[in-house]
């Protein structure tokens, strides 16, 4: 590619590459580049199909700038709906101790960072887990400012045992795309994001079921599990959450095209005192 010399050249190059929002992307790339040579390289990478967030090195999520390294799952705008639902539930916890949050399949750690930013300082303890080492490295940077704990491993496996029965908000954006549907995804996701963050097995619910099945071991009485899913997968996700013994409901957002299944752990039974 010849050196990029103007904003109009960037727009034209991106538009020719099929970028739908070429003007907006061009503004971001021009603002991010420190030299003309760097801008040329960034435009070339985007024109080759690399996700914009990987080119920039960050994604905007819930008003935050989240670091996103190449090969790490890019946080989606629709996931902001799950965060809003979780924040509303967290405000219902009238207590002086911090709200304990666990972000499973955390990717870049965007949900944990957004929840920490939305709650009063000192009122949240964040743990995040991912099986992908690249995602773990990225999440550690994004959660460092809120003293978040990031664990590498498979779902609940690496979590400290002391968290059992203490988690107030268990949030998860697990892979939920059926294996056969992976080929239908946009190339940006299919080629440049980790398959472990996309492939949910034959019916898309393999990881979802595992998340739901073990959730009651970790949730505090009255705690909540929030699982991002698709509109099509929501009934199966809700069924998995209900089978785990949680009270399940589904929340949808038409604007963002988002669906979240929310499971609530039954409150601890009230033990009657001795009769007098």
C-alpha cells in the first residue's frame, strides 16, 4: 500500500475493503496513529480484515477503553445490556461488604471492569476467569486498576475455594454458537478471534450447561447468575439454568439485539428460633 496522506484516502481505502462505517473508522485510525507510517500500517491491517479493535488495541465498552490484544475476543456492544442488568441487581444488595463478582469466560475482562466502574469504589471484589492465556494477560491489564483477580483455567476450576457460596454476581458470556454455524460468522470473528470463545458445541449450549450446573455451588443465597445468549438459544439456556435449581427468567433488549438469562439462587431458609 502507498503511504496514506489524507483522511479521504483512508476513507476510500476502507470503503473499498468493504468497511461499512468507513468514515467513523477512518477518524479513529487517524486519531490513533502517531506517524504517517503507522497510519499506513494500521489502514493496511484493517483493509486485510483484522477487527478494528485489534488494529487500535482497544474497544469502547460501557464508556471505558478496554485493551484488546490481537487474537483476544472483542467485547460486543450487546454485552453492555448484561452489565446494566447486573448493576441493577447489585444495587439491590443492601450491605456494607463488597459485592463479589465473578466473570467467567472473561476474555478481555470487559464485564468485570465495567461492573467495577459502575459500582461505588470499594464496594466490589472482582474475579475473572478464562482458559485462553492471551485473554488472561489482557484481562489482567484491564482489571489492574480495580485490583481484580484474574485466573487462568477452565470455568470454575481455578477459582479460590473460599469463594464457594459467596458470589453475589456470576456473569458469563460463554461460547454459544453451534459448531456448524461457525462458518456463517463474519470473517472478523471466524478468522481473528479464538475458536474457544465462539464454539458452543453441537447445539451451542455445551459450555452454557456447565456454567449453569455448577453455579449453585458458588452463588451466595439470593445471588444471581447472568448468562449472555442469543434470542434463539435463550429457551435452552433458561432450561439449563432452571435445571440447576435457580429461578430463571430472560431479559431482552431490542436496541442492542441482546438476550440475557438471569438465574437467582434461592435465599437461605429462615430458621425459626426456640418457642418461649
